[in-house]
C-alpha cells in the first residue's frame, strides 16, 4: 500500500484523536469506575472497597419494587417517545414544506426554544402549568377531559408531558433532516403513475423518512430513560423512576455501590431497548440491512 493511500486514513485518525481522548477521559473511564464500584462491598466508614460481590445486583433484580421502577421508567420513556414522534412528524412536515426561508428560520427557532432554556427553569414553569389551578389542568377540566379530583403534578402523565416538551425538538430535527434528503422526483414519479397524494406519502415519503423517525425516537428514548430533573421536580418524588433512585442511593443513603449497580442496570436496559428499537427500524427499512 502506497503512502498516498495511507495518508487519508492517518489524517482521519488524527482528526478523531482529540474526541477519542475526550470520550475516554470523561465517559469511558468514569463508566469503568462506576462498573467496578458496582461489584464492590464498600466500608461505610472509609468508603474503600472490601471485595468482589454480586449482592448489589441481586437485591435489585429480586425485589419487585425495583423491578417496577425499571418498568415504570421504560413505560414513561416509551410513551414519551411515541408521543414525540406523533407530534413531531406533522411539525417537521410543515417545516419542510415551507417555501419562505424566513418563516422556516423562525419556526426552527421556536422548535429549538426548549433546548435553549434551562431544564430546571422549564420544569418549574411546568409545575405552575400543571398545578391544580394551572393553565393545562384548567383547560383539561373545561374540556371535560379531566375531573376535578385528578391532578397532573406528581403523576406519570405529568412527567410524560414535560418529558415530551423537553426532548421533542430532537425528533423534529431528525425527521426534518430525513424529509429534506428525500428526492422530490420520487414522489412526482409516484403521482405520475397514478398514486394519490395519500398513497404517495404512505408508499414513498413515510418509508424514506423512517431513518429520521428511528434516530429521533432513539434520542428521545435514551434521554428519557436517564432523565432526573423532570421526575424530581414535576414528579415531586412520587414518580419512582430509576434515575431518582440512583440519586437517593448516592446522596441520601450514601450507598455508592447500590447507586453504581442501579446505574449499570439502567445502562443495560437502555441499551437492550435501544437495540430492540433499532432492530425494528431495520425491519421497516429493508434497504438498510446491508
């Protein structure tokens, strides 16, 4: 192999070296420390490891309370992902269909507003909106969709609503990018061959935009599984999700091995669910299987 063939690869490797070092120092190394701590018995006085053990995992995998917390976390994350996709697709379609660049820029700015605000500030604002006399609760009661005895704060529904608001911009941008990469000639060809607008959308546009749906859904799902601020502030400690339990073990109980074990289990569950979503996406996109 000649030097000319080696230089592009070498140059690409050097460009990726700073990011690789950054991830190794601030992601892989702390993750390895947490993984090692999860298998340790730590002395409560010295906080030093005293030996290898599997009890940190056994007490969570055999306890129905912690199993229900994992199921609750996954349920809220799946619900937030599905709602985000359903709400994001029409918005991304409208964003893609705009002919005015000025209007598209302003709408994109509005879509990105949840990402520009601090999540803590947004959660406090949603506490007011979801309160017993808040705008959302009052509107639902006025429309007959919620009885006066029900509440949104401190419930799974309230946490899901704020989670969708917080992470939906990622889905909108992912779907918009997928729609922008679709060749308009494909839709025109379908129309020329007699397909209606609805048929052309279902047979051409929707399948080709599936990569944006899957990627956006994976982002929202992963962020929802690891979300702490929204369940803590909007849930008020009543919505027992795994990140909140990790906080309790690490800060309140000072049980660092337990917190590390919960973190490792949460990572494994998130990876398993993400793999299942990606596998489903591969079935919906047969042209990507290669």
